C-alpha cells in the first residue's frame, strides 16, 4: 500500500484536490527514492513556471521540498506546486 509522506495540509486541499495531490506527491517521492528527474509546474507564477530537476529532501513538517535544478538548490513549498511529472 502507498504511504503518503507528502501529506497535504488544509491549505493545499483548498488549491488542489486530493486525487491531484496524491498523484503529485507520488511523483515527488519517486524522484527522491529513485533519483528520477521530474518537471514541476509552479502555481502562482505568471506565466506558469516550469522547472526540471531532482527532489533531494521532502520536509513534511515545513511542507516543502528541496529541489536540485541545474546547478542551483531550491526550497519549494508544497502549496507552490501545481503539478509534477516525469
């Protein structure tokens, strides 16, 4: 059975439905576990921002991920992620 480590907060539930967040969190976890490169679409960016890289840390307490894109490290809040795919 799938155990979600990226548990969405009430704030995330209001911007993304449960099924969409389940799919997104699965992609983030697979990137972390298997070192897979993923593409993130960030919410609130105009125009929509898309970044590609690897998830290196999932911090469920602060509800954020550490993401390595190119030669830079970014901390991205769960609430800023609109979607993720491989």
